[in-house]
C-alpha cells in the first residue's frame, strides 16, 4: 500500500510511530501542504494531520480526484470553525458548552463588566490562536487592545476541578488522559494517564457520538467535569496529537490500511489539481 501523511511535521511522535509500523511492508510518504506542489499520482490513502487552509484545500482537491482522505477536508473544516462546531454539536444534542459569537473582540470589551467569568476563544482554531479567561472589564480591554478585530466565541466559565479531560478516538477506539487546564490559576501542567475504561458511560457515549455527528475517524474531545457527573464538551479537534497513548499508533496504522483497501471513489473531473 502507498500511504501519504499530509503534515509539515513527519517527526511528530504519533506519525513517526505509525510510520515505523507501516514502513516494513508499505510505502509511506510525506506531503507538506505548505511547501510541496500537487502530487502527480494518488496514494492509496492520505492521513490529513495538517489543518491549515492550504492543507484543507489540498485535501479537498485530492478527494475530488477520488482519493481516500482521513479525516475528510469537510469534517476537518467543521472543527476549525468554532461557531459551526458549536452549532452542529448542540443541534445534534451533544452536551456542548453554550456558545455565542462576537465578530470582533473590541465589541465584547465595549459591553463593560462581564456578569460572569468568560472563556474567550478565537473563532477559527489555528496555531497560536486566542484561548483565555476574562473575569473583569479591565481584562477585556487589555485583550481588545491586543486583538481588536479578532472574531471570537464566548462561553461562560464553568466551575470545575481545574482539569481538562482529553479524550481521543481512532477508528472507534477510545484513549484518554487528563491535564491541568490552561485556564487554571496554576497554568497548564503535564498530561497524566487516564484509563478509558474508568470514564463514565455518558462521557464515552458523547465522545463516540461526536465522530458520527462530525464525520470524523481520528479526533479529540475536551471535556470538563462540572461536578454533576455529566460531561461538558468545550472543544473538538480533528486529528490531534494523541501523544504517549499506548496503542494509538497501532490503531492509526490499522485504520490507514483498511481505508487504503477500500474501493476507490469514481472520478471524472479532468481539471488540474490546485492547492491554492
């Protein structure tokens, strides 16, 4: 099989371990969407780790040519827009945090003192985006000075244990860990192991439902424990790192091979591929 990883970081631990499992018997290639031109021929399957606009455009063009892409460009894009993410999740009945959209952060600061602590995130998920908490008007004004035109989503801060529960799924197989929230006073700490079998059934069910709703095969779900036993989903990520999870590279390698063996999608378009 010919398997292509769409990434600018082929040395990422998950990808490197998956490559080591596949390469003895299969051809593994890397495609950097920010540097490489369109491929001349199609691989049997593409693993879309990169999530930049150029990577999504490349993946969509590959799909138009009949290529198998995991996750699809459309499914990945749904996780990059936090407004669409929240609307889709809540519309499907998932326990996703109530979310409102503000076109520019300066408008939020103009509202004055927030009635409750707020979690503020960039609308578009990307490297070095904005994810922070603001309790007072002075904090909002400082954020607005630094990010005046940034489109953001706003969620009420939910009192919790101070730990983010990181749940990951690879082809229906669940992995889990917990990490001190970056919004906690102590700041983000190390990621600690968490047995997936020990998770509440409602958490597992909600996480697996995310894959069905969003059309994802490799994804992550950030869950807060608000103290009532029910999960509160605050973020969904397409193809996250899943670092340090025993069995994750094996699950990804198995998924890649199974997807590569699927019958190809019929393709009739003769237009040249463009990733711009």
